């Protein structure tokens, strides 16, 4: 598992109060992990803080699974040339 | 006088502070200038690297309100740290909603550069919902050039934009919120019809049962409102048909607020009325939040923004 994936899962576990072993890349935040759809911008803000990045509000809407979050953040980090803060 | 002119005039009488968080869009700057110059409201524009004479501009990144809002938001949410809250509040849309939530502005007009869902999320989290309301919804003000003997007939349609398949409870909340808003904004006495393909038990189906249940719940939430259902559209609007199909109703034949059972029917109905009856559609106007919030369409013009801002300002005047 990549470092980004591990950190994304740690954030999801902490924010949604879900045990880490129940989180996999196919997990949908709302359907599988008990998030309310309204919370997705909070989750995105938590990713932003963890990775020191800034995402657009509308980006939150496209991040529906753990896997898409990892993909989105990895892409963002490679584009901006940063991988940590 | 057109309906929008009426709102512009009402808005001018008691100026409200309206936040426009998408200042990096040229249409918002043009609209803000008009709103200011014509005295429709006091616009507060959010954005980076903006400077325009006479306009109040706030850059959330450098505003002293950033830390205040971050602390307030983190304090009310169990798993939101101040660091996460700062990330949220730095976003213009969220910052604008926090301004409204904490009395720095009276209403927000956004959505020209954001998806409706983003506006709904930010408003739901930062501003929250009215008492007895658990969902956001929306309504349209429809102005028909002619209906029966009446010119410029005003009807209110809901929900034509947000809730896809509301439950009976949700439908009841949509109706009550819409009725109250119609009364507040338009100054009419709302007569609320819950629409269905059935009139007072003429058809038997679980979909009609949902509407019947919603009528019962709505009576419980707001006994002071004039509500009836389930009604077919003709029984709701046409006195001649109502006389034949419905006994004793203050709504049948005289409805001015139409509550559609789902988004399919509501959305199709407003477009049919717009295109086949030549009606003007104002909306969708969001509702259900503790303070006025408006979602602009991405294709809105600067003039549209000015008109919607007037509607939001009038809503804000009614919330004392």
C-alpha cells in the first residue's frame, strides 16, 4: 500500500470513526462507511490538512470512495511536486 | 410592474448585507456594482486580489474572521480540529455561509461557479436548518401571462430542483416551508395543494398513500396553514373541476402553492409551464436553512444575480 493510501485510510478512520480494517479502496464514504453526504466537504478538508493541499469545493463531490480520494490526492501531489508538509 | 421590479423596490426599503462569495467571476463583480449603485442591498464580495472602489471586499485567507470562524466551527463539531476547520473556512463558499451563520451578513447568493450540491453542503453545515426541517428543498415562483380570467397569475411550485424522491415526512416539510416562504416573500395567503394522480381516494396506490400521509404530517407540523390533498392538478386549480371532485376544501379550485410528489413531476411541470404556457420561472430558490441562501445557475447573467439578490434580501427582511 502506498504512503498516501495509508494516510488517507488513517484520516477516514479518524473522521468517520470506522475501524481501519473495515476500510478498503472500494469503500464508499456514504454507503459503506456511514458518512452523511453533507459531510464530504469536511472529509475533504481533513485530507487537505493531512496533505497540506487545497482542493476545490466541487472536487469534494467527485470523491466518493476511498480509492478515488487516494487517486485524487496522488494526482494533486504529483502535479504540485509536493508529497508532504 | 414585473415581479422582479417589486422585489427590487422592497429590497431598497430596508437594505440588507448580502454576501457574494464568488468575486472572482466577472458577472458577480458587475452585479455587486449594480446592487450597490441602485441601493438594492449592501453587497459583500469575497475573493482574492480584488480591489474595487466603494465595494466591500473580503479575502478569507487574510481576514481576521478566519480564525474566529475556524474556532467557532471546531468548537461545535466533535471530530473537526481547528486545523481542519481552517481549511474549510478558507473556502469562499463556506466562509460566506459562516458570515451568514454568525451575523456578519443577512443572506448569501452563490452557485455561479459551484455545483448546487456544494452550496447545499456548505449551507447545511455552516448555517443549519430551520426548526422541524431536516432537508434543504427549493421552490419556483411561476408567473403565467394569463390563467382563466387572471392576468400575471402567480403560482409557487415545489420541489422542482433538489429532492428526487421525498418521503412523506420530507414532502410535508417541503410543503410547510414552501407555504411559509410564499406567504413571506409574495405577501399572499398560501393555499397549499399536495398533488397526485388521485383526488381524495379516487385511486389506490402506495404513491398516493405517501401523499395522503404527507398531508397528515403537514397538518401536524403547521396547523395554521391552509393545506389539502391529495388532489389532481385540475382539482387543485380549476374551480369547476374542484366542485365536482372535492367536497368542502379551502384549497381545491383555488390552490396557489403546488407541492409535487417527486422531482420527476415537479421538474417536468415547471418546464412545461415555462415553455408551453409562456410562464416566467423565478428560481430555484433554496429553502429550509436558518438564513436565506440562494443557488445561482452557472449560466446566470449579472442581471439575474441582481434579481436573485433582491429576493434573498426580501427573505432576510422577513427573518427578524
